[in-house]
């Protein structure tokens, strides 16, 4: 099973998509924040604090992702610095909020992709790619010309522009968004985003339209589809049951969902008493039980 970008697109198609995405940087509306700053000319986004240069924290085979992505040889992760969300509990805040990383060229980014493929990784896993999508697709063009032929995974926080996602159709093979909250007010308070729940619903519907449910081959390796992550928060701050209702009723009961229990207090949670503890077993099992009741059985 070839990646979509080889099966359905030509190099010319990829270049045209890259050009269309790069045009969005001049009055930036790559993500729903729509800062409208000229990132192409070096201005920084209001939320992502990123201009036109790509900043990468690290790249390497990763064995801590979901099993269908890790397989036998690891998921080829590229961790991008900065983020279009400002979550007060981010466990990777040194990368997402403090900007730790190194500037890389488009050519270097393409080499990262080829290196990960040569190391046997099953996919190229783009972690927090949203604010660098135009540059990433430009690098992908070069990587394809060099022989890249493994699936592209798009791992994001769910706060995505449908306009941008449409330009990624037949490029991204596996979408892996988080659904962080089912309440706009909570998202505003804890992630600095006013319309998160409205946006994430539209974004996930578009992702599912493009790639469908997760397809896993006979070797247990994911090749295409939607994989959703949801982190259970203390005191039901994530609104987990409403998240599950949305997935089961409006996406698909065959959705692969990873309901995660690894929350721990980090970054600025000492300013938010309701977040300043780990979740209990009862809180986690309640969410798992509700997901099963709604007919979701894949991924946990």
C-alpha cells in the first residue's frame, strides 16, 4: 500500500500544494488563530511565536507512540518547536512554550525524513506541525524526489484550519489529533483558545472525510486513517463524555481512540488548583466505561 502522496499525487501536484500553503503565510491563516501577520517576511505569529524559519527540537525513531505506529522499527518522529495552543499543563512546555530547538533549512528537514526512512521507521511522524505546514510540504517535495515512500503522520492538538487541511488531502496518510476539551470556556482558560471545541469538531470531520477509519495491515502497522488521542484530566475538565459522544455519534464507532491516563501536574498548573493533581483510577475507568458503552472499542 503506497502512501497517498505517491499513489494519488505527482511532484507537480505537491509543488502546487506547497506554493498554495506558502501563500497563506503572508497574512498568516495557517491555523484558526488567523493572526494575519506576514510570517513570510519574518514576522512572528501571535500564538505560535514562529516566523518563516522552521525550528525543530529533535528527530529520531520513537517507540512510545501507539503500537500501530511503532510497529517493529519505531515511528519516525520530528518534534517541531512552538505550538498554536498555550496549554497551562503542557508536559513538553520547554519545546512548545519556551521555544527550545534549532533552526533548520527546508533541505535539512527533507534529510531528516530520508534519514528516518533509512533507519527503518514505518512512518514520518510530524509532531506539532501545524504552524510549519507550508515549510514541511516544501521539504516533503524534496524528500519524495530523494525516494521517500513511507506514510506521513500528522500529530496535532486538534486546533486546525479546514482550509489548510484541505490542502493536505492525499498528502497526510494518518491524522493523529488530540481532542483536549469539549468546552470552549475551559479551552480558553487552560489553553488560551476561545473557540477550541467548535474548531476541533469541524477539523476532525474533515480529517475523517479524507482518510477514514484507521487501516492496519496484517503486520499490525497503521497505513492510513484517523487515530484520536484524548487525555483524561482531573475533575473532568476535559469534558470526556461529550468528547466520546462526538466521536461515536459524528465520526465513527470504528474510530481508533487512545484514552490516555498519563496526566501529571506540569508547567503552570500550580496556578490552577483543579489541575494540580494526577487523575484517579476511578476517573479514568469512568471514561473507559463510557467509551465502551457508546460502542468504541478500538485503541484502548
